[in-house]
C-alpha cells in the first residue's frame, strides 16, 4: 500500500472518529447531527455540480440509499443521546461489515474464506467486550448501535451498485440531500428551534464539512491502493473514537472495552483483506 494512500485513509479515520466524538459530547446530539448533515450537503453542492455525472439508472439506488441514510442518522443521533460513544461507535461500525458479508453471501450465494470467518469471530468477541459483562447494562444503547450498523450495511450494499451509474460526489450529494432536509425538519419539530440553534455552532458546521470530506479522502486513497487495504486502515477509526471518548468525554472506557474496540477493528481488517 503506497504511503500516500495510507496517510489519506488514516486521516479519514481520525477525522471521522473525532467528528463522531464531538457530536457525542454535545447536549443535543440529534440537533447536532441535523446541523452537521445539512452543513456537509450545502458545502459539497458546488463540488457535486462541477463533477456532475449521474445516469437515470442511478435513481432507484439513490432513493433506496436515501431512505437507509435517513434511518441511519436518526438511529445514530438517538444512540448518542442515550448511550456512550465508546459503546455505540465500535458496535455500529463493527457490525456493519459483518452484516454486509452476510448479505452478500445470502444474495449472491458466494462462499466464504477462513479469513472472513476469523474476522466475523473477532468482531463478535470485540462487541461482547465493548458491551461489557453486566446483565443490567445498556441494552438500549446496544440495540440502537446494532440497528445503526444494520442501516450502514444496507446503504453500503446499495451504494456499491449505485456508484456504477454515477460519479461518487454527485451520487452521495443526491443521496443525502433529502435525508438532510427531512431530518433537520423533524428535529426542529421534535427537539425545538432553541435546541437546534444552540448546536448551530461554527464547530458543528465545520464537522459537517469535515465528515463529508472524509469521503473524498477515501476516494483519493482508493485511486492509489486496493479497496480492501483502504477499508482496513479506514476502520481504525473504531479504536481512535474509543480513545478520544475516554480522553475527551471521560467515558468509562475500561481495558476490556478498549481491547474490544481494538478487536473489532482487527476483525474489520480481516474481513476487508480476506
């Protein structure tokens, strides 16, 4: 893997993990998510226009992905309101590639490899460690994180096919514009204008631009290196977010939980490289 590709993917991992931790530390995570999403869509609209190439055949994939993205952001905001970033982020990001693999096996009826099986086992054990052994633990946070992972897996499978019919940046712009508007309107109604205004800070607007920018960094890395290698480096964000949640948010990131996050990242790498 070329050093430039590694640095691009690693930068994307740091930015994505950091952005999610900053969202998780806000008083109104759902309002912050709505602001972030809308800011990213507005910022990248000119870039999408300049790089416009979208076939009519992309429309069904755009609509399907938009519905899944809306569900993803709704669940993510709710999860950050009710639970710790160090629990939600590793489980959501870790369960998604496992579900993508299972979806691929079921739909395309492909076989699996020893590396993929090892990756699934590593992710599963990692999730158990992140979740913790306590019976009276955060069941709601766990379920929301797993549901978020399911939506990530869903739009990943859809986008893999949809990107064959459109350029990446205008595609993702079209996918996100309707969810951004709908989610923003819903949060204004549910949480109130005051909550939304409180989270409309320069920092949150910047995070929206940065998180959309991570997608561009990954695309640039993909031009220089194979997708599995880029994906494996990109998902180090699981470990990064857990570390930052401990440092910045003072969350109870025990050795068990951090070790689980590391194991989840290792499992994702195995899935990507197998």
